[in-house]
DNA sequence: AAATTCTACGGAAACGTTTGCATAAAACAT
DNA sequence: ATGTTTTATGCAAACGTTTCCGTAGAATTT
């Protein structure tokens, strides 16, 4: 019924609790003979160490927390995959929390994690987080944290990102090369590092063709329905001939908006987007995407975190890791024939 | 630096540890006055109870585990979302594990969870799990478990599923109504409950038109590359005019296969699939899908589990919850004009 | 006034580990 | 033979809670 404890093993074998404990962790001061006996019984009774007792005693839990805005997002699910791959390798466990882009929720989660619940944190900021007061206790308590993708610039912590600025620059140039004269940037949230960087790249590219290419900025929301309305309105009124979607969901909303207006992609409007959509090539038309190395970013962030956990002393771990995205050009930005 | 403990609060306030503990948990035998003092100090010092100490003492952790095959799958990410919604509401924490469709890994995860690490388990079986020996200790130790989607028929535990059989029946009839005469069923893994049920629905539908409609069975793998080859081969050799993909990834592979052979959907081959793809309507052509109520299934599974946790006695919780899927017909199964 | 019940709190044991320290027995050195 | 080191083990204290039990003093009843 109830689980086997070290105490039971000790009693059964007529050994002290400490001896059994040491035997199980393969301590050098236990004879090979005793170790064998202990291990044999442990196997036989299917002994599993109590994680909570162990975590309480040593002051670490072999658990990390991943805090992300949401999971119904290809990028984040691939990141998680990468994180889990590393965690599994290191025998760590992963607690997962969603902020739903909500600062309040983000604060609550962090508040909870301050109790030593986890050894470290991997985090991507919520879209509507403007105030970062709730992040300070993390540093005060010295809990290792690594930010990925949506970083917090005002906090001194390692980050793992992709080359948002450069990719945006490249992508915008591409739009201009295929003939766009009036390009709209669809922003997901001006508080997010990624959005800022991407917009900067966009604007810098536009600036190089100053006077020849017009730019538009459309701030979007977290509500898909509302986004589609916003985009539809913009398409109808401003009539841009290019759309740069900062995130996948805005590209999808754009496709729907075009469909509702009977606009043809790419003849009337060309669209590209940061996106990890697996079906990008199967869309009608295929969507030109800037593919973020999500899986690698997850692995990388986890690796940096584990480095911090393992050698707490040497504070010279990677500060800012940047992994390059790659652009795949498809029909959505093809020059009309 | 280090976290605040109850002991520190007690010393500061000249109270016994037990008094502080009781005050914090709002026990009736503590005066309102004392409670107020304790709460005030706790707030001021930002006290956070140590989760491990607490979990060790009471024998519950306020944590559940979710064991799924993978996350890069729209269905599972939506399920997780539903689970997290309920967990958050109940103030529970969620540990997440991926089996990568691997029985070995599945066994390891479960092995670990036997130590009282979690209060309950939500699980969807791995694709290549044939032997369920590793599941028995869960029942022996009395750890509450709920299976969702890919259930384990041989274990007496509550399940949350969708109406796989009926939906398959309906979908297959649809394929036949739009004129398919030779329909291939793409199987993901014959060991999975969902695959069996879906195949049965498929076969039963075919049987009603016995002699008039031919059926094909293509067992697929977990490797996308390989699947595409298998499907391409089948399309080339057997020339079916309809494909029923048991899971989303096989539909995607089918689209790619058709593209590589220059086959037109739906003119040459009609395709439908169980799928939660958000972009189904934007594909070329739009994919007819049987949408599983993933989010609701997650919420439902979590709710059943929490019911088990809360009233351990009354064993009359829902045994088998079935939530209906819905079919959305799109161009991929349209009658050619 | 004595006996009883409440009220509000303290002491200490427990949850299952890990680990610093102590110590018999054995091995070795003088 | 005596002293010293080594080897293998045991004892007990921690980790931070929760909770059983006990008890002064106040309040109430008889």
C-alpha cells in the first residue's frame, strides 16, 4: 500500500538508517558487501526515495519551472520540447506555468516559486507586463533564472534569443524587393522585447528606402477575433500592399482578413511572418516565414540554466546567447506575374 | 538572501512555532489579534511556506503529473491548456513529462512518480506501449490516475475520450458520399485505443457498402519522413481516391505526398483527418477535419482527477467521460466539379 | 467556592531524508 | 604490547512544516 522508506529497509536488514542511505547513494565508506545487500532489497521492494524529504534536507529539488505566456503556440511548444530534452538528460523535473499574457498571473506564479520550490527558472515574459517589481525577489533570493525569447532587459540575467533585429531587417528588405510600397507592421505588444527588436529592424529597413516606401504600424491585441477585425479594417482603409506579422497568430489573422475582403495573396498583399508553423508550406498560398530555432532555443536556455545550477561559483556563464533564425520564402511574397 | 521560515516569524513575534503555523492557516484556536500580527509580519517579510516541508508533513503535494507522448502536437497542447486552467483554479501545480511515444521512457517516468511525488496523474499512453506492467504499481500504491484520449483499457481507471468510433463512422460515410471508392486508413499505431476505435468505425462504415467500396490499411510510423514515403508509395501503387488520416500529422504527410506526386486534392484524392489544426481552413485546399474537443477534454480529465483527490472515499466518480468531436467539411473532400 | 469548560497558546513529535560526528573493530606502525 | 590510523557502521541532529497533546488562566457552571 504505502511507499517503502529507507527506515523499512534499515529495519529489514538490521542496519542503521544512515548506513542504508549511504549505501543507496553509493558512498565510499560503505563496504561493497553491504551496498549489494541494500541495493538488492531496494530493488526487490521497489524502493523509491521520497522526493520531498530529500528536497527538504538537501536544499535543492532537482526541479525547474518554465513560465511561458501560453502553450497553444507552436513556438513555445517547440521550446518546451527542447527544454524537456535537456531536463530529462540531467534528471531534472519540469513544472510548467502559463501566464496567459497576464502580469498579475505572472506575479502570482513567481511569488509562489520564491519558497525554494524550484532550483531555477526559465521564463518568457507575458505580453502585458509593464512593471517588473515582481521579478526582483528572484534576484534577491538568488534563484537562477534564464530568459528566453521575450527577455527582460532591465534584469541582469542570462538570455537566449534569436536575431530578431537582423531577421526583421532581412525580411523587410525582402518585402521591398518584391515590390511592396506600403508595408504594415503588425505589433503584438510594444512591451515585449521581441516586438521592439523586430519593429526596429523593420523601421531601419524602411528608412533605407526613405520616401519610396511607406510604413504602417498596427498594434494588435491578444484576442484573435479582434485582431482579425483590426487587420480587416486596416486593409480596407489603408490598403497596404505588404504585411509583416510579428508573430504567427497575426499572420493567420491576416490570411483570414484577406479572405474576408476577397484580397489575393500575394497579388494584392504580400505577407510574411515570424512563425514556426509546420504547415506554412501547405497554406494557400504558402507563407513566407522567419523560422525561429525554437527547439534549439529551449535546449540552449536549459543548458545555460543547468550550468548556473552546477557551478554556482564561477559566474561566467553565457550572458546572451543568440541563435539565428532563417527565412524561407514562399508564395505569399512572390512577385505577381 | 535565504527564504523566511515560520521559525523566524515565531522568534520575531515571541510566539511558538505551532502558534504561528496555526495563525497562518487560520486555525480557530488562535485569537484574531494574534492572527493579525502574524499575517502582518508574514506579509511584510514576504513569507512563502516551504512547499517541500509542507508536502512531507501532510502527505500531499498539491501537484499532479501530466504524462503525454509529445507536445509538438496541437491536440496535446490544447489539452494541457485545459488541464492547467483547472489546476490553476484549484491551486495545484503541474509537472509535465513526455514519453516520446516510448514505453521505456513511460515506465521510467511512472517509476519515479511512485514516491509520492504527485497526488495524481493524468496520462495519455505512448504509441509503442504494448506491455502495461509498469502501470500496475500505480494502482497498487493507490495513486489516482485518469487516462485521456489514449486510454488503457486493461486498467481500471476513469477515462476521458472523444467519440472516436462514431466520428470515424460519420467521417467515412462522408468520404463515401462524396464518391470515394477506394479509401485508405492511415494508422498511427495499432496499440493505441484511439487508433483501434477509429479503425473500427472506419471498417464498419466500409462494411455497410460492402463490395462497392474498397478499403486499404496503411500502418505508419512515428517518423514524418518515413511516413511521407510510405504514403507516397501507397498513393503511387494502390491509387486510392480517399484518405482517412487517423491523426493530424498523417494528414500533413499526405498533403506533402500528394504534392510530390502532383496529385490534386480533392480531384484525385480526398483527404480528411482527426485534427486540431488551427490553420485547417487556410490549407490548400482546406482540410476536412474531425475536431476533437481537446481543451474540454483536458479540463474534464483534470476535473475528474480533482474529484478523486478531494473525496477519496466515495468511489463513484465519473468512470468514462465521452466528449463529442465535430466534423468540419472543407474543400479537401469536396466533390470534384 | 469549587468544579468544570473554554480559550489561546506552547512543547514536542513526526514526515523521510542527508550528514556531521562518534566509535567499535581491524589493520598497521612503533 | 602499546599507540595510531583506517574501515565500516551507528547515533542524532538537522531541513521546515503540521499536528497531537498538554496546560495556564479566564470564563462559565453547579
